[in-house]
C-alpha cells in the first residue's frame, strides 16, 4: 500500500552499472527527488524500488540515464508500476517494508546472488582527480597511500572474483574496513559511499620493497624505490594488472641493461610521465591525444617525439614516435612524482611469456631481470597488460586492447540463439564471448606459442565464462589447423564449430567495431592468414558481410623462400621480389651485394616452390621494400621492418610509384611494380624517406583504384579497412582520403585493434549472425 497521492515503482537497470558508483548515485538522486525506497545489486544489474510523488518518480527515472555516473553504461531501464508490485516489497528484500512504507528514507540494501547473470564488470580505472590530489596532499590522511580510490576510480576487473560486485567478491575481501573508512563507506554525502575497495593506511593493503633476493629492504618503499631507480637499478613494480619493469628513461645504461635482460632487441619501451606537463616535454600532443592520454583508460599512446626529449636513444630506437602513459594507479603516481623524471615502464615478463601478476611468480620469473621488487599484499585475480593506442583523426586507433578497456562489452546488431566463444588467432591473441547482443572481448593474451601463454588463455576463458554466466555452445575458430587456438576449439566437447576465414574475420571485426552488418568492400591487409585456396593470403579485397564473403581481388602472390624463415628474415622476401622482376640480373644495390653468397640458393627456393609457399601478403611486401632499402634484414618482433619503413616516410612527399591493376574474375594488384619503383629510385640515389613515402603513396593509390573497380562491379559504396597493416597511419590516411574523395563511406577501427587482437570479435560477429539466422 502507498500513501495517498504517492506512487511506487520497481526499476531494473541493466548494463555496466556495478562498480561504477551507481547505487550511491541512485541513493543521492532519490534524495534530491524526495523519494523513499531502496537500491541493490544482483546478477542482472541494479534493482530499485522507489516511492513518492508521481512527477518526482518520472523525473527520477529520466535522470537515471541522463545523469548516470561517468563510468556507467546504461543499456536498458525497465519500470514496473505500483499495481503490478503491490505487496511484494518483502519478497525483494526482507526488513525494509516498514521503512519504505513509512516514508522514512532511501537505503542501499544487501546484494542478491541468485538470478541470471546479465551484469557487466567495469574496467580498472586510474585515480580520479580528487583521489590523485589526496594522494599527494601532505595534509590528507591518505597522503602517500598507494591504494587510494573512490566510487569513481580504482581497481575493478583485475580484483573481481565473482558477481555481484561486492567487497566479499573481490581480492579486497581480506581487508576489513577501519571505523573511519566504514563511516565514509556508509555516508551518502561522501564520494566513497559504497566504494567496494575503500581503504586507508590503517586498514588496507600495504607496500613492500624487496631486494633482488626477495628479502625486505629498509626504508620507506616508494622513497627507496625512487632512489634505487635514480641509481640506475631496474625495478619490478606491481601494477593493477601485473608487474611492470621500470628504469629511468634518460639513463642509457639502465635502459640498455633492461633491453639486454629482457632479450628485447629493438621493440620500443613505453615511458611513464607524471602528468600532462611532463608528457608535453616528451611528445607532441596531436588533436585528440590529450583526452586519450589523460582519460579514464590510461593507455600507452604512440605520439610524435619532441626533439631533445629527456629519454635515452635505446628507449625507442629508430622511431619518430614514443609511447607515453600517465600513471594508471596511485602507486605509479607516487613513484613518478618522487622520481621527478620520466621512467621506462614495460611489461614484467620475459619475451613471449605472459605478464607476471602473482608475487611468487614474479620473484621467480623476474629475478634475473629486476634488481628489486616494489610490491604489495593486494592480490591480482586477473592479469591485464597495458593497452596501446595510436590517434587517427582525433580518435583512438587501438593497437592492443587490455587494461582500462576490458571487459566493457560491444553490442552486436542481432543476438545469436546460443552462447558463442570465438577463439581468436595465434598472434596477439584475444578471445571473445557472446551472450545475447553482448560481445565480451578478453584482455590481450599474447602470442600462443608457449605453455604459460596457453595456460593464461584457457584460464581466461574459464574465468570470464564463469563471471558472466556464459556456456558456449557455438565455437568460432580460424581454419588454420596448426593454430593452438584452433586446436583448443577442436578439443571442446558438446559444441558446434564454425571456421571463419582469417581475412573475413578481419572485415567482420571492423563491421562489428562500427555497429554495421555489411555488405562492404573490405580491404584486409596483414601478415599471413590461411586462404580458401590453400595459399597464404594477406593483401585482400573482399565483398563481405557478416554472413559471408567473396574474394574480389588481391595483391599478386609471390613465394616466401624458406616459409616461416621469411617472416623472421625480411631479406628473403626482397630476394623473391627482385628475382621475380629481374631474374638472373638483379640490380647492383647494396642489398644485393650484401646477400650475394646466399642469393642463388634463396632464389632457387622461390623459383621451384620448395619450402616457399605462395602469399599475397601486404606485410611481406612491406618487408621486401624495407630490406631492399637497407632498413632491416632480420626482425626481432612481428612487423618490425614495416614499422621502421613507416617511420622513415617523408610526410610531405606526394609522389607515388605506379602499380598495375589487372582485371579478371579477381583483380590483381602488382606489388612488384611498387618494388621496381623503389629500386629505380635507390639506384638513382634517392633518399630513403622519399622512397618510403613514394611506396606508401603508390600502394594507397592502387588500393583506391581497386576499391573503385569493385564499386563499379557491385554498386557498393561502403568500404571497411582492417588487418594489422592498417595500424600504419601513413597508409591509412592516404587510403581513407582517397576513398572519401571518391565518394565512399569508409569504416575504420576505433574500439578494437585492426590487427589479430580484434580477430576474435570478427569471428564472434560472423558466428552470431549465422546463428541468429538459424
């Protein structure tokens, strides 16, 4: 029963509404509208009962979405009126009926554990402006405290063990709140009202500084750690999703030592800056970059280096860009402020291993890499690497999607009939779960080439499936039989399998990233993927939608002498291209002279096809040009030669090498013509930056011509660009500009990577579309 002139409603709010301060927000909002009732969490989201004037109830419901907390994502609000819920308050939460009916207040009630899991977990969030200020304020009671947080910030995904999101279901369960923290937690006027990880130096986690031998070191942990770094030591620092390895960025000896210990020959390191002012001394903040860098996700942002910045040459050798991030946790903030100079911050692992996230594991695996360990006693339940992004036309272009982004779901256009698991690829692996319209992409797992990474992959699938109540019955996978992700799919019981061609998955990923279904003219450029004809594809034009594709064109296929060896040794692709163009009379270039002794043997592999599979790969074309131009004969990480070729390009050069486009059932784009143009320029003494720029421009122009030719055949006016080569913003800008100038609408990535890190989303979107159609 309700008081005369009053109404009562039950409200269900679904979406990302737990761990973001939604219940305190509801409680405060109800007070502003003079409502009584209660709010709580359950596995489906947030449940509310409210009583008050009908006009106030209507305004309250409107404000739930319009004024929701910044970290919340409200997907659906369902309201049930008073008649349908009369007499049922006691069934919702015992002990609140008298208070609600009497009109004495609005309260947050205990969470319920039963029900179908529909809620989503928020990502980990860096310290908000208020918590950051409090952490470094000498007058604040949390001054110098490395675990300061509130309802607007702090650890979430990496500490949650189960749902609903309550302290007992996080790794903070072992830390009881002191009286002062309890008062903050229970005070509706406090920004820590119902902040589950709330703590302080009296009751929360604490830091420890350990020597290389694992024994405690004397002194204040952060102060001593900063001193050790300033002395040239390398430290393992426990972040929110795992350990980082840190060194002073301007100390050439320390950075070189770190590079040698990690066996990381040339891959750039990220640099931690204390704030935006410090970041501006390192990089040029392009439009949109500042918002990304200082935003709530805190990725590593790749930006143009500022000449003369205080970083050692070995931080990012051969790169005009620098990866910079602002402190992702209060601990990193304290360390950066105390150190006073930028620090290298890289994943705490050895090459090809997952990031260490448990103390005992870090002490074992990082003992030969770090001279000390700055750690703490709050467990990390789920490991998560730093995310990495570029900025393209003011928007994010993800390179690695992990901490800060995961596990926020993406919405598919239509839900599948069953739960879906998409297993991803072999390199830069992620997996994806689909429940209803929600596609939940995992954090970055890494390359599935070792036992530890494979174990992280299988554990991750189990954890996210349990957390979100997903029981996959349809499993999507790459058709390549040797991928460990494919073998994992084939080892599952009681599931239906669907193979999704690699480059179709890339285009489907771009479609899902943009909320589209197609069909589009898809341009998929990457390293390698198994094609439907048994060759290795990688430079593809597809007419594609979520339910299928046709190959409309491709780069001309050439052999890869030595097979996988040609990926690690780009000079082999240089031999293959020059042999195809010039035969037994290769041009007199330093590249040819450098490899004269092995030239005939490698060329013979290419000619006979012995251990030389055919590939249309754009990535291998970039490798060939980079090697011929003298940039790199061997690589220490995937895409290294192509990255260096992009970095070399003169941004002001507008000339481009011509390339033939051959018509037929499938269009064929001549990569050999682009190589010939580069060779002629090199023989004429043209500088490398011009050669690189003209190669990029020529490739972009022939791609645009090919897309326009497909448009003439199909009438399609939408294009989608995907694959790891489109991380190259020089090429991306030229292709997008050319297509837009011709009147096409162009879809690019902004929420998931164009590389294989987004492959699982594409697989999931295809499987979901097929399952939705029955």
